[in-house]
C-alpha cells in the first residue's frame, strides 16, 4: 500500500527553525513530487514550494529566502527546511505527489510558531 507521510512539525518560537520531511512508502514504480502546501485555520490551502526532478526549485513569495526545499530520489523523500519562522507560518503542512500515476496527499504535520 502506497503512503505519503509528513513529519517534523512542532511548536517553535519566532525566529527558530524546523525541518519537515515527506516520505513515500510502499511499492513505488514512479514518484513525482508536486509540492509542499500549507493550510492555516480558516484559510485556503496554498502552495509553499516545489522542486522538479531536475532540481529546479520554486518558492512562494512569503517564504522565499527563509525556506529551502530539497529531495533525495534514492529514498523518495523531500525535505523542507524552514528558518526564521514567523507566527504567520503557523499551519498544517502537506506534501503532494503523484506515485504510480495516482495523486496522493499526506496527512499533514502541524507547525505552530508562537512565543
């Protein structure tokens, strides 16, 4: 059974860092990572960052310069390093991927930035 699982969320103070991981498991024939998204209470889900199979990255303006996305194709994982976190970054973070020609969302990991 194929699964996409996020981890690494938590409660941090403003200015601190977190590293999220998105891992695909199961019998995987092909894996296309689509992006990291986030959804804050009462708001729509929004795209945070993407990375192509060739390593080209793209970031939302509100995280550019603070977040870094990376991938390890040998492990079918994608990481999101989040630095200089702000209270506005508080949200549930999700990853999205196409695995074996089917779209998957992870269950999400909560990130809370508060003093």
